[in-house]
């Protein structure tokens, strides 16, 4: 039984109030009985009125204790240990924060309400909240069911991706796409069932949907555009998990495709969060869209007078010696043209592994080309300019034009 329901009259308190001219109120002269702690009598006496209820110092202390416990529980629920514990249930990392924040908020609100009830302000859990037409108990139940809906959606998506579709023979990226769409559908259906269970008539949200449409047209344009772009990416699959892409000065491997953004990890192991709309409205370079084979073009310049056939043989030997260069299609050497200071060549090499590390592949080939040309005695030129000075003499005694006076 709550403390607010355990008040007992104070002997002689009615007479004290009458002598001091105070007005008598039947709910103002109650005190905890039995007292849970051996404290002085004045600690349990009603001291002031709050929301038409007399509150004692014991009630204030009880409320403070409950609120403190609520904050401690809230902090513990949002700790890294509890987050890791939630991930063991199959909840996606992106949803763990939502679930823990919801549970922490419920713990804080629940302890605060319990503290009010214990401190002397009885709370009717079945009373309607003004403006919501829902009771506090229904709101708490709604939050719990929504947290379970997020968990079930994440678990279903992981189950489809790792077990149900893993043996279907479909492409890995297509399996991920199907699992993502199934997760979204399950979340929408379960959320609708939760609202119906809470007594919320979804048909009454028509006005809200209209207002939301206006908001989407103004304040949420970018979010809506990115969300629709995410659906287009999942359906058309211009990029897939594992592809190496370049978009808007960002180059890396696609690790995750979500409803609003795509995670691209660079070769420096830096995760770049790219809005999905960029993949739809911008030019995207996909190094491994349909065929993982990529041809690299390495420009090379040699000095005038070099043996061109020897240059060609050195470049082909460098390509053949590289373990990441494909034998089929064969490497090729192109004579690009005559430069200002060099004869320009281009080595074309195919690779199906190094599209994820293009800079490393180019660097290895450049090192090998320089070493091969040096060992073959072929000079790599640098820009040169010839300066020609005409011979002649200057008469230092001749007057300058400024010194000659006009006639």
C-alpha cells in the first residue's frame, strides 16, 4: 500500500490548527502510520499543499529517492554493457539506441510517477491524459510494445539474411535487399497492430497525414528524397554491398545501405555516411558493378632517342610480373604521342582484385616500371627548356631617349 494511503490523524493537531486560526481540512492531518523509519514526528507531519494534497517532508524525501533511483536506472540501461546485451537478442545496432532510450525513459517516468504516489499525490494510472485521450498505463504499454516491434523487425531481418536466404542461391547483395524490405514491412505492420491494441484509431490520423504531407513538402524534403532514393537503390541495385564506388569526392567500399543513407568505407578505414539521393542524382563510378575486372592505365614517358621496342618489352614484362594483373585479357602498351620532352606511352593492365585498392596497384606498377627502365638503360626525361642568347654589344655612352630634347 502506498504511503499516501497510510496517513493517520495526529492527536491534538485539530486543536492546534483551531488555536492558530487555520482552517481544518480532513486530508491535512494525516501522518504515516506505522512510520517506516524512526524519525521525529514532525518529519511526517503535513507541511504544505501541492495539487490539493498535503505533503510532508517524508513525502518529499520519498519522491527524491524514487527520482534518484529512476535516474540511476536510466543511466544503467543506456550503458555499453546493456547495449551489448541487447545486441545478443538480434537487435540491429541502429535500433539498440532507440530501444535503450525508450526503456530508460519508461524507467525514469515510472519511478517519478511512483515517487509522486508515494510522496502523497495519488496517481490514477487509468485516468486519461489531457489532450491524448490515453491513460498513463496505456502510454507505458504502447512504449513497451513499440520497443518489442523494433526488436522483432531487426530479428526478422537478420533471420532472413543469415538463415532463410543464405541457402537460396541468390546474390548476396540481393539477399540483403530482400531482408531490408521484409524488415521494413514487418515494422510497419507490427506498429499498426500496436497502435490498434492501444486503442488508437488509425483512421483518425487522416488529418495528421494531411498535415504531415504538407510538412514533408517543406521541412522534410531532404529526408523524403533520401528515403525514396534508398528504396530505388534497393530495388534497382545500381550499387550493392561490397561494390567499390566513387561519388561526390568519396571513394570506398559499400558496407551498408539504409533507408536514408549509405555507409562507404574508404581505404583508410574511415566510414563515410553518404545521403542516398547522391547515388540517384549524381554520376556514380562503380568499379565492380557487373564485372569485377577493371583496366588500369599507367602513363609513362621516355626520352627522345630511346629504343621503342625495348620500352614496350619492359612495360609488358612489368605487367606480367605483377601477381594481381590478369593474363586474360592481356596487358597492352600504347604509344600515346610525342610530348614536349618525352615520348609518351600508356600501359593498360587488367585486374579483378585491385579495384578495391587502386592506389596501391598503381603505386606497385610505377615502382616496377621505374626499376625496369633504369635497369634497361632507358632514360625517363624531365621537362627541359633551351635558352638562346644572341651575340652583340651595347653602347653604354649612347644617350637614352629621355635625354634627347625635342627639336
